[in-house]
């Protein structure tokens, strides 16, 4: 296993974890742009642009892109988040060259007016779909309530109004700025020929012109509120809760993840035993989200309407208990064992390592081996978890409930 890195003259970075024993190779362009980098007028443009990247280039039609990916047997896709847009492909090692060349090509799409008009309809239907199906946009609505005027309050999909208002010209301007090579990282893992990878990327991307791509990353303590949204056609009640947590660069993010596993993992956690195993809720869990400048703990709860009030009270009681009494040594040992096992088992897939390498690089500018990561978790103590709970109390939060209920009281 060997880590390699290289920077093109135009600023595009290449990072790779090369494993000559792997049976596959995974590649992805990480573009450091997402919903937080948009303006109110451009809300949703990052996700819209993700769709447009697959609509063809000056040298390939959309059909060509899909056909070539199929011919290589590629597992390929893309996603947009608050902070990044990622285009990835996992293939057999012999397809490294064609795959990287194809991914490089689609990173400079044609952005044709006709494709723009067609895809706009697709995205608006996607927005309506998320509003019509459970949990009815509860995640996004709670993010907006918690973050307020902070850039992370913006919905990744945008709104029907903002997407309708987008123009091909505004998308092209956003693309030229945010898809600058200095704002892009190509991450790779598996059986990677690094010398050939650099050669292909130099030929395919070396001519891309660079521009400045600033990002504002303010910290925030978030808003505290309790909101109820009525959804007449819902049969279950969905609650989302957000509390402050460590940011992507905070050293205590590892302890925060351990604490979230103890309190809200989907099996064996306190929430599992108190809410799921008892039959009080269909789903209940908590996890961490780390952004540049700030972070959050997010808790999800799904149950029958008649159970919501009691479940919210049980949840706040659980949170108070862990804040006051901390966690036990047994809980800590089980959580660390679960996390470390998941990391090691997942590392056997080059695609998982590629996402880990790429995410760590764009968030922290650092590379961690599997051993490095496991050792970070194994070093966490009860005192570390207690410090997290003191710094980021779970009981100070924004809670949003969506479902058939019109009257829900905030637990006290």
C-alpha cells in the first residue's frame, strides 16, 4: 500500500492510495462546491449542474457517456452535498485509462440550452417527489430552521422557484468559477498505476484554466426551536433534531462519532434499546455531520402519531442521562469495536477507500491509512466523550416534527 500525490500546474490535485493486490480501482473527481457556495438566487444550481455533467460534452453525447461506462462494466454515479459534488467510477484495473479520460471529459460538459430546459423539468419533479414522500423534506426543513442565515441552511435541491429562475447563462458562470482546477481533487484507490494516472490527467485536464474559488466557512451555534409541520396525507410522524457538533477540522470529531454510536447507532445503542427494541418507534438514530467551520449531531425518529409525544420525552430523558452520567466502559468498548470493525471490513473495497481518501483530502488536506483511523478511535476515552457532551449538549437543539399531528408539545 502506497500513498501518492501530485499537483498539476493549474492547481488540480491528484491523490491515490495504490494497492497492487487489489482486484479493482476506483476514481472520483471531488469538486469543492455545493449548496453552501450558492446564493439565494442560485439555490439548487450545484445539484442541477451535477445532472448536466452527464448530458454530453463537445466530443461525446449523453448516449456515448452511458454506453462507454456500460462497456467498461463501470459502477459509476455522482452526488451533490452541502460542500462537494463528486463524480465517481469503479472499474477493473485495465480500464483505468479510459475511465479517467471519460470522467475528465464529462467534467467539461457542453451545457447546451436544450438539455438545460429538459433537465430543469426533471429536477422540479424531483423536488415535488421529496415533498410528497416520507419524511416530506424533514431533514432539509430542520437544517434551514437550525442554520437560519448560515450558508448551510440552503437546500441542496433548491426550490421550485429558484430552479425555475435559473438560466443557462447563470449556470455557465457558476460552472466557470466553481469547477476551476484549483477547486478539484481527483482521488483514486485500489490497483492504480499512478504514473499513468498522472499522465492521463495531465493530457485531459492540464489545459483547464484556473480562477479563484473562495468559500466562506463561518462557525455557528445554530438556532434553538421546536416546530410542527402538518402533513395531512402522512400516516406516521417524523421528527428530526439538530444539535451543535464538531467541525471537519476539529480534533474532537472522533470522540463525537464514538458518542453518537453509543447513543444513537441503529443497533445496540441506547436509542435502539429504549425506542426500537421496546416497540415505541419504527426508527430512531443519531449521527454526526461535519462541515468546514461547523458541525452537527442529527437525530431521526419515526413512529406512530400516538407515540410521538412520549417518544420525544423519552429521548430528552435519555439525552439528559448521558449528559449527566456519561457513558460506561462497556459501552465505550463496544462502540469502538463496532466502528473499527466496520472501518477494516469496509477498507477491503477500493471504492470505500477512495471515498475516505478523497473526503479527508478535501476536508482536511490529510491522508490517513486504515491503521491511522483505527488508532484514533481506539485512543478515545470516557473523559473524551464526557468533554464532547459538555461542549455540545444534545438537549440544546432544534426539533422539527412532520406528519399528521397539528399539536405537539416540546418536551420539558
